[in-house]
C-alpha cells in the first residue's frame, strides 16, 4: 500500500482531527506501520476497506479503540519528575489544604494519566505525607485518558517493576503487593481515584471535567507536546476555566511556553514552574509575576554560580525550567573549568537544540562522542539531529552505533543521561529511527 493514496491521506487527516495527535503529521512511516499492521490483522486489503470497516458499528468502534491504543504513547512511572512532585508536596498541597480547610474538599485531575501511575502517586503522597491533616476530608482524584486499554490497566492497578523505578523499596513494600512479575497497588490507595475516558482534543470537556467544576489541582504533563499549537491554546484556556480560584496547573517542563502568563500567576521553584489561577481583580498587572505568599516559599533560580566544575545538576535545573539562554551561558561557564567532560558537552547540545542552534548542537554532540565513544545518548541525539538536517545516511550510522553499544547491556539496564530510559527502550527507539532514516535515504 502506498502512502500517496487518497484513502490513506483521508484516514490520516481524520485520525489527527479525532485525536489531536499532530505528532503523526510528518511521521508517515510510523503511522503506516501501525495502520498496515491492523489492516493485515483484520485480513483487509487497502486503506479504503479499512475506512469502511471503522465506520461499521460496534466492530468499527472497537477497532478504532485498538488503533488509537497503538498510536498513543503511554510512557509513565510513579513520581515521574522528582522536582515537580517535590513542588506539589511542599508548595501546592500545603496551600490548597490551608485555603480549603473550611470546606474540607480536595479535587485533583490527572489529564492524560495513561496507565495510572500519576494519580496513584498523588494518592500515595496524600496518604503518607498529609494523613494527619486530611481527617474528615472528601478527596476525589480523577484520571482521564483517550486510550481505553490504558484505563483498563489503571483500574486494575498492576504495574511492571520499571514503572516503580523512582519508588523506594520501603514505599514498594508498604504500598504494593508483589505478584509474580507485577506489583499491585494496595486497595487503600484506590479509594479516592476514578478513571474516565476523555479526548482532550475533542472540544469542550464533559462530565466531571466540565467548566466550573472547581478543581484544586490539574496535572497535564507531557501530553500537549503531541497536539497542534491552536489545540493547546484552547486546552490551557479550558483548564483555566475548570480550576477553582487559587487552583494550580502543572504541565511538563517542555510545555512551559504553552501556558500564558495572562491566565495564571507563575510560581518558580527549584527545578519546576507552577501556575496558579487567581481572580483578575486580586492581582495588579505590575505584580502579576510575583509568587504569592506560601507557607514555605521557594526562591526561583535566577542564576547559578559555578560551585564546582562538574555542577551538571545545576545546568539541568536551568534547562528543566526552560530558561535556555541562561542554561547555555551556565554551560559555557562549566566548560571553562572542565572542557573534557563529555556530559557537559551533551547537555549543552540539548540546550543549543532548544535554542534553534542546530550546528552548535551537532558540534557539541560530536565533541561528547569524541571524549567518550560509548556515550550512547550522544550517539542517539546526534542521529536525531542529522535526521532533522536531512542527512539520512549519517543519521543511520549514528543509530547503528547506538544499537551496537547497547548489544552487551541487559534490557533493563538504565542508560546514563537517559532520563530513566532502559537499554531495551532506547534500542527500540534507535531501531525505529534507523528504519525511518534508511527509508528516507533510499527514497531521496
């Protein structure tokens, strides 16, 4: 089947319109791989017959759910992003509990919850860290996702060990029971949580998520990066209307630029940026960016002095905040002290990439590899950089280097500078990009 067929283009446009996943707008190789697999599994012949099948009542509806399940990305784990969860524990929840003391009601929404690790993490945090303050409270934690199969897994509450990689052994044994290869969350952490199917890109929210439902906290992390800009603008506005006055919004670090300061008060804490909805009359425009008084206010990071030559964590914190220019300047300071440190060159490359300085990013990645030939994440990002620059053959070589380096590692091995990704997960990504780069090279 050919991707130039009108039926394929029609199906592609309909799927993107339905799901909002513009991630696939320029990734036809990945999209056709998924669709062709479903067509073959059903014994159909082409895109036209598949479109007709999707319109065929209950069977078509069930097949559409299966297709969406294969297109959505469900990477999640407990307490993902330590800095953000620290901010929720130390800043957001104390503020909410103080303001809502009279009503004794707490409403939280995890939007795009995948298999449920995020809402369960919040329930564990509340039960372990705030039990003495929640007696008599009504607590509701809602998890929503487009993918029905993810929601079914979330309801079951069973997780592979990889999903608990950020949880301590104490927490695992206190909050879960071990059953073969799975960890099952204890029923007491399920009592506050309900899961709902919801398409964030479908228009106005319905049910428990409609406007004016007065949520105290909404988390929508690493979801909007897959949507179109206009869809994100509308989505953030809807979140703002669904929050109570004083309610909080938490988004992924790469999504900070999607939240407009005119809709929220921005609160900077170490390693994270938070957004709070305030009544318009409660805040003079000149003071809008000033964080409100909190029980334990955290000072924003405005500049990090060079404390040690290898202060890579400081560099990462600036990058996580999205303050790319300051991060680039700080990386330059670090390199004056330790020019032969490949990790600094690697993070500097990622910073240059976000600043749109592609040539400098490529040079930094090559420098990291020159200093450490086995730096697998540098090889991987170099492949991505070369692929974006239409250098398909060179990109293929980089992805092959990734696969070669990973060959001697176990599937579960954690990759340095990989933000928790396993050797098996990185290998799958490299093989996917290698296939895509090889296709582009042949067809160029």
